[in-house]
């Protein structure tokens, strides 16, 4: 008799437990492997600030994505490859269904976990960084260098320089210097620049700056000797303000320096002071806190005394808004996957399908309050990049002013190089590329 | 009481000269090996195997390499990461260009290449000592990375300068899973550690220590300076080179030269200093301390925050970890400047007398 009571009681407790875990399990886990210390902390804290704030806004305002709450856990990797791998291993199994997607915010770490993530079937989203040839989704089904990759950006940059010179044919005989961060990230654009130099007849000189790049006297003396028409700045972190100051010292006009998007944030120009005035940089998102999506975050998160940013003045900065772009893309990918697999926590494999079939239209951007904030995006099995266009903006001494519309890349050239590079990788690794006509 | 050698009589020279003369030590080491070789692969999960234990073993091997040079032969070096880089990139090139060669042979040859580089950069040690030598080896650190980044041959003309490790196949078996990679690393590390232990007890090791303790006296009693110092550099770099190859193949998979930067050299030097200068056990302890502590701090930070019910700004949290890490290093160096290995030794001596200290 007693045992019967005990049994039913136990059963009840067990059921309660199941119900409780069922409740707690309605969550989608997103790992946040980033860096809040070190020479690149400005980028890491800004982007993850915007990213996490956006997720919290979705949780607070909508109660998650279709009722599935978004959870996250931070892991500090200090932009260090070994620590990044540790973060990946630590976070990949967390949450009820494992890591939905993985962001690294480091090209080097992306390289290190690319094979691991593919083996674990966890999608890797690298927005505006990472390995360019992963845009070929047939060879890299689990890697998504979304929005725009380095090669696209670089061809758009040459187009921009061409338009400033008065036409692409005017590029002939011009001299361009490519000052780059001496790392896998910095070297990514060398082949595409060389290819374009051949097409348009300009000469390009590549000058490396050893990491972290807080000493560039020699490099800029070399620039002064070459007397280039344009300088492309491919820097990161502390290297950027140093470059601008060094350019001012040798008297190179700042409005003829064009930076990559990792060289074009407030954190890159403000420390350089007046030396930064007139400097131009590419960007796939714009600055500003007046966009409805940023206002929503302020209303749903900061108004309640929460939020990631200690310094609320940084809300609406380039890095912060880039983090919001990360958030929008991740959440929309999960939403897309939910439309197919149901409104429940999804496995990484299902989220991968969502990213591959992501289609963020202009109308959708408007709904999200992000019209003009970022470009429309359509990902497909073959094309894991999606957009490709960039806007150029100029630092006027106080803020970034957008000076062009979206400039499209030279898709033909870039795609050809991506396919060749991906095919070489597939051959080296013995990968049979997917047949995209069979993907549903 | 348990740890007492009374009653253990040695009746042969072999028994007197064995690596672990005390029976309890032998049992403990055997148990440790059983745990490492059998228990860990059976019970550890993927995270522990691939993110904690494998890098720990690899860095312990590199620390052991530096310890042979710095701890036993007394030559300070800041080029450890460069020797590791040579090992990693040469192993890649051997596997790429001579694909028929067994991967372990590639590792060994890569180690030999690192040894050759080590001997070349060890030449200044014949004239300069101490901190000045450290500065000279610093040149090696920068030169090697510069060469790896500039000469396309090393990376097989990869545009971004990274290498992707090939699959490790031994006798038709592919080492792919974390447990496989852990076992391979463990075997290499165990064999090399035993070899190091025996070498350091031999004539070579005694020569190293004589040079370390007083090089003029060593020279007077007939130890050849050039041979001994360069041998120390060679052997040390060999260990570092093999560790570098493992770092690329068994841990990271894809590496850029920047992964072997000065920061790594310093960290390995700290492992030697914290673990114990001139101690093989210390190499492992130091590696464990430096590898595991930051991860541990990072892992417990979240729950502690949760427990106290406070949310600290993320930047502050990350910085706090570094502060605690630094403070612990200072604490250990004040409490025991000879490192964790010395603490362990003191513990053992106390244990021998326990519970009746006289």
C-alpha cells in the first residue's frame, strides 16, 4: 500500500520534473565566443554588445522567436586561435539542441574550426570576415560568409576608386598601395588585387604591417617613396589609428586612403584625432542610433536598466550596429528554419537549412526597422554570401557620413576566383561538391 | 605512513638506478599511466579530450623541450614558439610533398628540422649568456615567422598564409576522432618524456647541468662547451618541433604562422618558471597551470555571477579573469619561487615523516 503511494508520488515528481525541463528546454542556444579584452576589444565588445542586445530585445519584446526563447553564453577567447578552439568545444553541445550557429569574430579561429564545425554539422556564420572561398556553398555546406566577403568588398573598392578617378579606364597606370595586417585576415585580398591590377592596368604594392600594428613608421616611409595615388588600408584594431597618424606624418592625403570595414569604425578614427579627417572606409552597415531597430533595443532593454554596453554613447556606433546585423541575420535564419521544421528548438542541421534558404527582402528589412541599415540578403545553396555590396563612408571629424549608395562588387571576377579556390580546396581535401539542383 | 620507503632494499645496481626508486612512486606512476591510456579515452567527453587534455599534453611537451634547454642546460630562450612553428610547417611540407611517408616519420623529420634551426640560433650562446642570449633567441622568433609568412613554399603558396593539416594515417588507420588524436598525442608525449628523463640522468644530462651550474668549471673538467650547448639547443628544439607538429595536426587543424607568436613563447617560458625550472614533472604541472587556469576562471565566472545575482559588464569580467590569473602567478612565485614541482617535492618529504615528524 505504502509502496503504491510512494510509487505514484515518485511518478508525480518525475512528471513534474519532465514538465519543468520541458518548459526550460524551449530554448534556442547561441554561443557567443568573442573578446572583451586585448588589442581588438573595441570591435569584440561593440559587436557582441549589439548582437546580445538584439537577442535580449527579441526575448523581451516578442518572448523569443515564435515562443522559443533565445539563450546565449559568452566565452572569452582573446582573439587567440587556441582559446577559440576551446570555446568552440566548450559551447557546441550546450543548450537543449546544441549550438545553433557559431560566430567566432576572428578569421584565424574560423580557419581553425572550419573542419571541426563541418564534421560536427554546426553552421558557421562569418559576417564580413573569414575565409572568402567558403562562399561556394557546394564545397562548404556549413560555412556562411554572409552579407559580403573580402574579395567582393575589394572589387567594390576598386570600382569606387575608379569612379573617383572618373572612370575605370582612368585606373591605367595608377599606383595603389595595399597596407595590410600581417595575418591570414590581412592576406586574403592579395590575389584579387593582383588579378584586378592586371585587368585595369594599375600597379599594386603590398606592404605588410606586423600584428598588432602599433608601429608603422617604416611602412609609411615606403608609401612616401612609392607616391601612390591611393592607399588601401586593410587594418584591424590599434593598427588603424596608427596608420592614419603615420599617414598624416608623411603627408599622405587621408581622403585617398580607403579602408576595409574593419578599419572603418569610430574606434579607429577618434583616437587618430584630426589625422582621421577625410578618411574613407567601406562598410556593410551604417552608423546611427535613429534606426527603429536600435530604438526598439533602447526601449526594450536599456529602458529597463539592462543592456550590454557600459558606455551607452556607443549604441548606434559602427561596431554596435554591426552586432545588430549579426543579431538580425541569426534570428531571421532561425525564423526561416522554424517555418519548415516547426516552432521548437532546432538542431544545428535545421538552422543550417534556415541560413541556406535565408531571404531578407527590403520589405522584411522595413518590418524589422532596418531599412537602409543593411542590404537585402538572399542566400542559396551555391552562393553562401548573399549580398556583396558595400557603402562607402567618410569621416568628417565627428562622425561617419555615407558618401555612396550600395556599390555592387565585380561578381563575375569574384565568383570565378571563389570557385577556382574552392575547387582546389575540395581536391586537396577529397570533398565531392554538392549538387545544388538536388537540395531542397 | 603510506608513503615510506623503509624496508625497500635494493640488492642490484639496476634496482638502485631505476627511474622511480620508491615502490609507491612506481605504483602511482603506473596508475597514472593506466588512467591516461585507458580511463581517460573511455570516460572523458569530447570537450575534455579535444579542448583541454590534448593541448595540455602538447604544451607540456613544448615546455619539456624548453626545460631541457633552460632548466637543465641553463640557456635562456625566447624562440620556443618559432621552433614549434618550424615543426608544424615542416611536418605539413613533408606530408604534402612526400605523401608516402608515414606521418610519425614526418613529425620526427620536422622535429629534426626544428633541431637544425635551433642549433643555428643556438650559436650565439657560445659567446653570450643570460638575458642577452634571450634577446638573441628573440631574433629567431621574428626571423622564423617572417620567413614562414614571406616564403610561399612553406605554405604551399596559400594566399592567406595558412596551412591545413592533412589527415593523420598510420598503417591505414586514420586518426580523426578526439580520442584518437588524444591517444596519438599521449603516446608521443609519453615516449619523449621517458627518453628525456633517461637522457637527463645520463652523461649528457650531467654535462648539461654542469654547464648550467658553472660553465667555466665545466670547461675545466673537460666538457666541450660548443658541443654541449648546441646539443642542448638541438634536443630542446627537436622536442618543441614535434610539439609544434602535434599542435597543428592534433589540435588546431589549420594554422597560420601568427599562432606561433612571441606570446606563445612567453607562455611556455612561464610554464617552465611556474612548473619548476629543471624538472620534468614541473613541465607538466606548469603546462597544466597555464593552460587550465584561464579556462577554469572563464568557466566559473558565469556561475559565480549567477550565484551572487549580479551582472558585471562583460569587459570587466574578462579583465577580472586576467587580474586573478596574474595575481595567482605572483602568489605562487612568492610562496614557492622554485615552482610547483618544488611544492610537490616538499609535500612528498613531509609525507614521508607523517604522522610522526621528528
